[in-house]
C-alpha cells in the first residue's frame, strides 16, 4: 500500500500558528531582565493574505502580490514585560523616549543578519507600529534582502540592546526552514487574520 505525501494546505491563521511552533524553526525567543523577546519569520503569504483581506483572490493577483513581497525575509520582533508592551514598562520618560526613537527610526543601527558564510546583511527596512499600550507586546517588523542567503546553512540575527537593559540578543535560523515555509492555498482556503 502506497500512501501519498501531500503538503498540508493552510489559511492565514493556520500558517501563523505553523510559524509560531518552535519545532518548525521559524521562531526564537529569549527572556532577559523580565522582558520576553521573540523573533519570528513572517512569510510572504501572510503579507499577501493581509493585502487580500477584502479582495477575491485570483491566480494573477496572488502572483503579483507574492512577487511584491518575495524578495525579502520579514521578521517580527515582539518585546513584552508581564504581558504588556515593553515600551510602556519603563517609568522613566528619558528611557521611554530613547527606546521609542530606537524602535521608530534606528533599528538598522541595532540589527544585522550574519550568514554561515560570514557575510553581514544589513536591515533593508523596519517598521514600528505604535499601538499606544493597546497590545500585549511592542512589535517591530524587520526586513532583509533574501538574495544573499540562498547558499547558506543558517542565518543569525543579532540585535543590540535598544535601551531596555536586555543586552545583545541573537536568533539563529536554518536557511532551509526560512526558504521552505508552506504557502497558503488562497483559492481553496478562506483568508482570515
């Protein structure tokens, strides 16, 4: 008897759950001085799903959107303290202001990707979406050009202390895991966020 191995099909919520399962190698975390720091991959298809939210998916639209996002590796850095946004954990306005500036405008100076080939890849883009304490964590999107990692065994993202006293943190990912994330079957699955 032969059993066929068909790749599992995901919707957006299922793909996000897949990414956040530590054994899939797409999420790493640290705890330092009461802060929980989590870095996880945000695959191309989650960006596509976000854009398709109100549109009927078609093959051509899916192809265009995947092409728009596929040149980059996206990561989300979540930082929390006791289930709250890390930015609001400090009672010192000077610390708050410095961390806010670092999150908003300086992540490129605090973050780098190093490959197993000893190449350093700078941040291509970052974005801090300020939620004014309404979220369970402080979240920053960090993007790197994908073309420089294809012939590497692993990549390591190094993040210097952004002013919270957590020190330097490192997050290592196997390249094969980052390049083989399952895709959403947009034409078969419903798109949910």
